[in-house]
């Protein structure tokens, strides 16, 4: 470069295009061999060095010029030449090499100047000195773009928190010992933790293993020699939690303004418990232990860390960038509740990285099915920004806190939610600076709590509306229709004709219902503003177990069921949300199905019919033919329409015992069935879900009258449609109408005692789904699975909360390493069906699907001639990508006439296709996968007994005869080519054909049952009854070469063993007939001694004051979650640090 050239461009802003273009030219000529001194050093003309300091690394000079600009003396040509040789004699700085982990040696006051800010962000002058390695990397990217003329988005430098985190990531990649290429320090620790978690290794055993490794590994290794040092590494990665002391009576947390208090400001109880070595007079001891500890896992740093993963950052914006808007609801982002937030808070919605959360909480007993009463309440947060296949994964959930036992917090749960609410308010009002690894830019992260997920007792705790008493329904509120059953000693909730259209004939039907005409309209749910208005109408209670919750007498006659003002209303947006708390479909289904089975089988404690129920009907003066009949010191309860005799009960139990479900669909239901006594017990919640939706309709049609069958099938169809993964508003409108009629139909059939609050809530579920979207994101199934995981963390049963907290930290460590480090953990390893996969996931033709099969037991068969041609023709014809050549061949054949066109196509197509694709492949116009398809498979085919295709298990019918599951049933849905007939069959043989390039296709050879045309309901061995249920005679079958799909088939044992059945949903039977006779003439009633009736009448109770139910809300133990476990006594020793209970 000439000495006296124009250098005015050097004064321009360094982010301008003119400066960049001239800088590229300057840097190409700078630092050439002629300009270097001995030793290779070059004088730096930046504004700080001013040609007085020489550097051996040209990149360092480039970095200085970009960050500092040129020296004025160099721009004004006061120093000659690009190397300023006359001035730079004394100081030589050898700079740095290309190692990105090494800082840059430079004067302490060196800082980027003002016009370098577009590359660094507003605060980068401070961050650069703290993390020179990150700055080095950033500037290398910028300079690379300048020199090569590339457009590179340099982004911004991470903020301080992200900077520390990234520095730890670099440290985590440190070699385990010098020369080790297979493991790093963190990968070793993670795999050690994984082994500990999977196999239950104790702390002492783990410490012994660490000591052994530290002794035998080469010198210079970095393995921690103690468990404390291992946990320090984990905590350095930000995986930790905070302990907050709580009052013994749940009055306050010793937090913020109460942090230094020794006693509770509400009840006066001491913060500390009396230790074994503490004198009764309160003499001090060296270490004191708190009575209760809330373990809180800070939310903000965990949300920030999610955006430090590039892939997770992209996934968190799925709802904004990739959501398909086709008026179908598959995700909460499709729901009106989500879109309402977008409309009301546009600034929040514009930033797709802002997070919307769901809060879930439930209590569980960490000791399982034992006599020990203990309830721990985890609070979880669910990020709904993620796509459907990610947002329900436990690894993406955030544990917010562990509310300690031994008792449920009840309505005092708000005390424990205080730290979370404070963080949520900060995330909403001010946001937190967060570094996005995907865009390499900082942004302000905000978050919003969309709703809560809870069972019905927890609904009361979180919302403040008591779910007991006469106003138990939070949707109907003060307009809840209730009746007090004086003999049953409980409330019932009927009057569902209010929800029917005003012109519905059942509104005028007196006899079938309660002897009254129904003219009222359906209740309207409260809005957030109305709730706040109601809060102002009563005095707020003070939280805490010892706080007085008694109200004045006039307050007992209140018109509401509020027990407190929910802490969630402290969030500025909470009152504007369309849904604040969700009804839990899981427990509603479970309780309804339990009541139905209990009533049909007359199970003790579960049956809703009996002496009490009949006396209540007599007291209400309804259904006179169901009242008890007293004759000769005996009483008779006339048989109701749902009455089953011994044979019917046996048939129901035999059906449930004989059902074979596909693998993984349910537990082994037969273990819960007692055929001798015709009883069912021990069913899991998901078993009830399956029985109600799939199994119950199949058996009740054989054992109950038509009126009862219609009602139960309608109820089954409703829940089946409601639980769909894809919802449409028009269909939900139909469901809303259907369920109202269904519940009214049930009112006509079952006694008032049948209608507890769970039987009432379904009338609101369809309307709630219209606002919130699919129920699978709002029910408790994933929460219960999370609780099962948390229960597995409890290895020291004396300190369950500490064990769970430390176990979660370990799990979080595994999640962290699977996201940020190249470490194999149980979270990123393949599923059980993919462990021996023989094909890579499909990247070419759809016909080459991902499959997995066991090689044990397979045989090799030769397939030749016409059989192979037919197989190849079938495979090519079912390959979507080859459809154009199928059509082309048909058109070519038509030129020679249409006679026997289909037959000629089948005979000639395979050879024609092979020649056509070979020619196109030689020209490079088709892919290698298409060429492999045309070449055809190996003549040697594998015959299999089982395989997995796209995570679906298939087996041949012969090998599963002795199994309790069935995966051999297949269904081919009808289309235009088959006359819209559905074909049912079983797999007899599986054939695996191997194509070039290790591509495989599996064909099923099936036995197909004889079915009639689609327009007929009857045929040989086929019958569709009036309820839409299909019976198939499995002794009649034909064979046809159609593509099979998975069939959900269940045996029907009522007539003969060779009957299989299936269901088609019927939304409405359209029958509104009156019901005037509730007695079943073909069954006998129940009789007993008249003294039983007298005893029940004596024990009748009038409706108590509503205040009685207030205290029940303080003890909302959830006994739904149960699991087998080993009895372990609760230790009476003093609770210490969680470190002692590391699982």
C-alpha cells in the first residue's frame, strides 16, 4: 500500500459498507513479508497501540482495528508506511494464536470504541473484559466476513449470566486426563450419575468408586475425589435450588421481609424445631434445624438457560413460526385462550420467544400404599411454546418447588407460591435480559402463566373456590343446582335440563325427572372481573392452619363458595384470561367409570344404589316403583333398569378378563378381575379411561336394556371424541349438545345418589375444550407420571423432600448435558423399540420406513417368479413418489386398447418401470433410492414373527396365542378402490425384502374376514347392530393383498369365542322418549331384614351449615395416586441438610 494514499475512509463508521470494503483491501496488503521485522512482528496502527506496539499475530492487529479503529497519526500519514517502522522499535507483543480458548494480551484500558457498538451490543464494553474468549470468537467471525466479503451475522456478545454459563461449558469439555479422547470431565460425571440413578447406587458406594478412579487414572486427571466436589461441578452449571424456611402452621415463609425473624409473625410458633441435644429451656445449640423447608427452584435462570441451547431456542419459537393455521386445534397455540392473549397483549405476542407456561400441582404419598399419612406437593411448570412432540416431555418441564409434608397445604398453598408469583410478576412487568444462542443476540424475555392443571381438590386450593358443599361447581357458581340427600348424607347435583335448548321436549317432562317443568336457563360462568368484584364482598381470611377461619352467622348464609382470594390475581393479566383453572378430564373419567362399574357390579363402597338411595327417592317423591317394599319384616328393593343378576356380572367380568389389548395400550386388566366373586378392584386411572371409552359399550349391549345402553354408549362416545388429539370447533358444538342430553338421559335412569359433582362436570368439558384446545395438554396424566418419577427419587424415606430435590437436580444435570454437551444420557438414547433398528430414519422414499425386528427365530426363504413380481408391483404401486410412472404406464397401454388394461398393467409394469428408471438414473434425473426401488429386492427374503414399523409393534397371530396382548389385528380403511369397505384381518406371515443400499420393505400376508359391501350392515359373519358396533365371525375369512394398518380389536365372549368386535362412533341416537317405568321385569330385586331400613332412617341427617365444609378444604389429600412400595417407618430424627440424603 502506498504511503501517501487517501486514508479518509478510516475515519468513517466501522460498520459502514465503505469502511468494510476499504478495510478488506487494506488488510490483504497489510503484514506482508516485506513489512515484517525479524521475528515476524508487525506494528499495530490502531488507536491504542499507535504503531508503538508490535504483534507477531496479524489477527490481533485485525481485531484491534475493528474494535478500536485507526490511530489519527496513521490516518494523517504522520507515520510512514503501513508498518509504521520508524516508531515501533521497543515493545513487542507476541499476541495469540488461533486457539479460541486463550485471551488476547493487550493494555488494560483497551475497550471497543463507540462505533463498534453495533457488533457488541450496548453493554459489551464491560463484557469483553470479563470474557475475552467469547469476544475473540465474535471478532473472528466479523473479520472473516470482512476479509472474504461474506455477509456474516455477528450477533451480539452474551450478557454476563450467559457469559459465565458458556465459560463453564468450555470448562466442561476439558479432557478427563491428558491424552483422553473418549471422555471429558463432565461426560464422566454425567455417566456416573446415570449409573447411580438407574441402579440405585448409594452415596458411600459412589464415593468409594470416585476414590478408586482417582488412584488408578494417570497423573493430571480431573476426576473429583469426593461426592461434594462432584455436586459442586453440578451446581457450578447452575443446577441448584434454594431452601426457604416455612412456618410450622403454613402461615408465612421466612423470606424477604421475614427472612431474619425467629418466630412466625402470625401464630408465634418458633421457626426452629427442638433438637435432641437442645435443652427444654431453650439453651442454644451449635446448629438449629427449621421446622419446615420449602425447596424452591428459581424459574428465571432456568428459562434463560433454555435459550442458550440453539436447538431448544428454535423449538421454543415453533408456535410462532411453524404453527399451521387450518382451524383445527392440535396444540394450545391453536386455542382461543392463546389467541385471546395475542389480542389483548400485542407487544407480548409479537416476540415469539416470550414463554407461556402452564402450572401443575398435585399431592402424593412418597411411601406408596402404606398406613403412613404423608403428602408432598410438587409444583411444576410446563412451557407451551414447544411443539406437541416436545412440550409434554418430562425433560422439558420445570420443577418450581417442593411443598413439604406431612400434611397437605390446603388453602394455605398461596403462602408457598409467593416466590414463584414474584418471579412471574418480574417476567411479565420488566422481563429479564436473555441471550439467544440461535440468533446470537440478547433480548428481553417475558413470560405469562396461561392456566393451572389440577385435580378437583387442588382446583379449590389454587382457585380459592371450594369444590365441596352446595356450590361445588366453579362454572355454575351460585347457580349450582344441588340437593341434600338426608339418608345418603351428601349433596347431589342434578337439574341438567337447564342446559338443554329452550324448546327441548324434556324440559316439560315432569314424570321422568323431578315432577317439575324446567324453565331456567343455563348458568353463565364468572369472568375474571366478576370474580374480583365478588372478592370485594367478603372479608379475606388470614392464611395458616391456626388462623381463625370462622365466619359470622350471616356469612354462613352466603351466596358464594369462596374461601380466599387466589394469589394468582396478583398477576396483572390473570383476570383477563379465558381459562384460569382447568377441569381434569382424567379424574372425571376415572370417577365416572368407577361409579358405573361399582353400581353395575354392586361393589362395596362404590355402588350408588342401595337402601339409602331408595329412601332418598322416597323422600323426594320420585320414581314410586323404586321405593322400598316392606313385607313380613322383610324389605325388597325393586330391580332397577341397570340391575345385573349373577350371570350378567359373570359375563361382564369374563369380558374384562379375556380382553387382549395391543402392547403398551393398557395394563394387564385381567389381574384386577376376580371371576369367582364377580368383582373388579385395583384398576389404574388409565384402565378406567380405556374401559369407559372402548370396552364398556361392547359388553353392556348384551346385558342391559336399550335405554341404559344408549345412555352409556353416548357417554362413552363423548369422552372418546373429547380426548381426541385434534379438535374442531364445529364438532365441539355438537359434543356440547350431546353431553347435555346424555346427562339428562342418565338422570332419568340412575338414582340421585349417582350424581355427585363428578357426574355434573362433563356438561362443562366441551365448552372448556372450545377455549383451551385438546385436553391432552390440560389433564393430569403427564402430571401423574411426573409424580411417579418423583416418588422414585425417594431412597432415604426419613427425608423424602430432600431426596426428591437432589434426585431432580441429577435429572436436570442429565437433561442439561443432553442439550449442551455431546454426552450420551438416558434422555437422548433410543427407545426400547429402536435399540436394534436395521434402517436409518427415512430420508428418501416413504416406502422405506424405519423398522426394527428381532433376528432371533427368523427364517430365510427364496421368492421367485410370479410371486416376486406381484410383491414388487404392490410395493411400487404403494410408493407415493412412483405414482407418476404408474399413471404414465397406464396411459401408454391405453394406446394399444383398453381391453384387459388392468391385467396387462400388472404383468408388464415392473419390467417397464425397471427399464425406465435405469435410463433416468443414468442421466442423473432420479435419486439412488428410486433406482434401488426399480432394481428390485434380493430373492432371499426373511420371514419374521414380529417387527416395529414407525414405533408400532406387529406380531403374527400364531406366536401371540399364549400372550396377554395382541398385535396381530389389522384394519384397512375403505376408499374408492375398495367400494369404501373396511377390511378386517390378522397377520399370518411377515416378509422382509431387502433392496440395494440396505433398504427394506416389510409385507404382511393376512387372513381377511368376510365382510359385506359398505352399504350393508349384514353379511356372512358380519353384523353391525343399532349401536354402531360391528361383530365379525372369525371363522370366515378371505385373503386379499391390501396394505394393513393397526387394528384395535377386542374379543366379545357373550355368544362364542370366534367373535371380534369394533366400534363406530354415533354422536346422537335422536331418541327423546319419556320414561315412566324404572323397574326391570326380567330380574329379581334385593331383599333384606327390615331393621336395616329402620337403621338407615334413624341415621338420616338434615343439611348441615355450609361452614362445615370449610375445614374439609384444609385436608385435600389426593388418594388417587397409589403405587406398590416397601413399608418404611418415618424417622423421628432431626432434619438436616439435603446433602446427607443425596440419592
